[in-house]
């Protein structure tokens, strides 16, 4: 009995894997177009109003939207913010033409689904890299840590 208890405390190994890959972050290159993807299930929801904002989405509505669609046609866009996806497929992705450093930051896509608190909200962080020196991006950082405790000693 005493032996068993001791054995279980003798060896303790931890394997810790941290993977920092954020699916909601997009990398663009200065001077090129970049698309922030946003889609919704048009078969389930039907054609829906969708708006894009710069920064965090407000609790309700869209605030200062940079692009908007009623689900059938584009109702608001600008010289640089375009909705080029197939709206009929529920693709309401935002394309920023000729991206600049200042475009970096958070963008929000809100799909207005009828009913209280049903809206689908997506938040995407845009990272803009210099066109000249594009460093191969490391999307995943793996940190592996081993800790072994044998007879109370950490190795
Ligand atoms: C949505 O449209 C954008 C812009 O045309 C395109 O880049 C993207 O691949 C489309 N996404 C899907 C899921 O079809």
C-alpha cells in the first residue's frame, strides 16, 4: 500500500503544448488587396443584412459601418472597402483595396439574424506587413515543456 502511493508521486511528467494560431487574424501586405472573410448560412437564415465596422462591434446595430448589404445587393461601400463575394452564397467578405499600414486593426462583421440576440458577430484582426520585407510568417508557436519530478526532485 505504501509502495503504491509512493510510486504514483514519484514520477510526474507534464507535457504542455501551446499553439497560438488565431483563426480570426488575417495578414495583408501593404499595397495589395486583402480580404477579410465573413460568411453566413444563407439557406438557414435567408438573405440577411450584414454590416462591417472598423473596431469592435457595438452591442446593438452597426454604428459607423464601412460597408453594408441587405443580402441581395451591396447598399454601402466605398472606394476602398468592397464586398466582392457572392452575396447569393452568403459570402459577405470585405475586401480592402490597396491596403495600408493604417488599415491594421480589428474589424467586425455582423450578420443580422431576426430575433433577439441572434446576430452572428465575427471579429477579425488585420495585420499589415511591409511590402518590401515580408518575413515568412510563423502561424503556430509550439512550446513544449517537460517537467519530471522524481523522488521530489525537478529535472
Ligand atoms: C468569398 O469571396 C471572397 C472575395 O471574392 C473570396 O476571396 C473568398 O474566397 C470567398 N469565400 C468563400 C468561402 O467562397
